[in-house]
């Protein structure tokens, strides 16, 4: 097929969504002719574009404007009864540029990386695929339930209602919906009866995560007492996770293990996270060239998430590095893990802290958990396996929707233009 992939940023393997998009883009290119349409916040680096050209035949980018104050735009969307999240990535000129690309490209299908960017109209005969990295409205519902401030709670509740309606409406138009876990797939099937949903899990590059590390933090051995958190810190669930851990777990851990150190590794840390670097034993790194050296030095990797959706790449990456993990039930949701075998699960602060303390003092237990985690990703969560699953999911489109029928519809819409269904 001739495919157009639509993302809200360049799909580069440097953060969660970008990593998934990058590897799935490369998987698609093995069997299909693929182009990319991405909204970006600045003109892309030529090296980044060159990296993507190994998979994407054509790359189209639209730079989003800095716009007005975010709070003003949120209130404006709310007053119009619309979701701020669903309107962010499609100002009028982006919609116009997208329409031109689709009209000229004669695509068989368009794969949107999430419902957030799936608001565009498509010509007749072009199939619509939505890759739901998360069930977005569910993440916001959980966020609103955990908010402390009454005003923030009210806003998130109203935004949740608008986002839920818009997300479901966009997914209801899809010819195929992708989910990252069986749990998310079941949720979407219940909300959208009759729509085809397939699971394409998140994965990890086991050749990159697990290889020898280089750089100033490089080590092949754990640093004694080292705790590591990785994740983009411009993402609210990650911010909430580290702030909660710092307030309710870290003092208990330092009291039990006075030499313990904690590395908070991730881009875009807000001021409240940067201030955690003033705590004893805590370092906030900001953006780093690679997280592997930090994971390699970890005695324990943590994912103390209280809200979220989809599945957590941070856990799969720690597994691939052979590191012991402590997480919450939400943190490991959707992954085929067993508490006590692959990782430790704790849902209250004292129990979470005690699990970290226990592992810091038990090298054999850490090694056993790390080995089990590594074996799990090798068996189920390599990007090669996930990419193959995606290709099989797209193959189902041929049985669900007749190519001949779509050709007739497309010919009528484009005055005799042929339907491209080439493979390479």
C-alpha cells in the first residue's frame, strides 16, 4: 500500500511516542511505500530528516506557531465546548497543507499516530488508521481525579468530557484502530462496538538497550545504592510521579540507606522538578544524549506512576538493560508482567519505598528480576516483533475492505487516478 503516517512531532527515538513512531515507521517501510506528515515546533534538523529518509519516501513538515499563552488557549477551547488537546495540532494552515498532501499523494491509507492528530478529513476511498498510544481521555480522567487544586480539577474534568467525546468520534471514523495493550484494546472495543481494534505493543531495541555504554556515566556495573527514574518531564504523569516519590518515598529510603543516590533523567524538567536536585543524594540531569548509561548504573529503576495510559517504555528499557524495577499497578498496566517475578509492584508510598530499600540490599534478588525482565522483552517486546504485528494488522485491511471497491471509489474521486498498492 501507499501510506501516509501523521505524527505530532518528528518520529525520533528519543522519547516515548517518538520511539514508537520511529520503529513502526521503519517496520512499515519494509513492506509499503511510506510518506510522513509531521507538525513540529521548529524547523527540523537536517540530520534528523536524513535519519527518517531511510524509511519515509517523502517528508512534509508544518511548523506550529508559538501562539498565545497556553492558559488563554485552554480557556478559549473550553468556552467553545471543544477539547484543547484535540485542537492544538490542526490550525487552519496545517489542515490546508495536509489536504494538499493527501490530494496529490493518492494514498491508500493514512495512519494517524493518535486521535489527537486524527481530525483531518480524507478523500473517499482512503482508509483511516488510528494508533492509540493511550486511551487519551482515560489518562485525563485519572489526572483529574488525582488533582489537588479545585480549579485544576474542574478544568481537567471539563476537558476530559470534551476530549472523550472528540476522541471517540475520531476513532469511530477509523477503518482500523491500533492499541498498545489488550487492556486498552478491550476498553476501545467496549466504547466503539463494531470497530476493528488490533493490539500492536510497545517495544524496545534490545541491541541498543543492553549494549556496552559510552559517556561520562558509562559503567557495566550498578552504582551501589543508585535509584534511577527516566522519562520526559514535560509530561504531567512523570512530573507527578517524581514529586510524589520525592515527598513520600525518598526520605524513608535515605533514612534506611544513607548513601543512596537518585538520578532523575529526562528532558524539559519544570521548576518544581529542578528543585528536587537540592535534596540530599538527588541529581536532576535534564536532557541527556542517551539514557542507557544511567540505566546501566542503576541498582533499581523506578516507575512510581499514579496516572497514565498505554504501556511504559521506561519499564521495557530498564528490563532490556537487565535492571530491577519497582513500579505501581498503573505503571506496569498492560504489560505481561508478574509481580515478584519480573518486577515489584507497590501502590502506597511506604510499601514502594520499602520495596526499593529491600532491593538495594539484595543483589541476588536484583539480578534475578533483571534477568527475568530481559528474557521477557526478548520474548515479547522487541521492536522487530511489534513491527511484524503491525504489518499483520494492516494485512487485515485487505480482507475487511476490498481493494477493488476502494479503487472504484478512489477513481471516481480523482478522475481516473490509479490506486497504488505497491510493496517493496
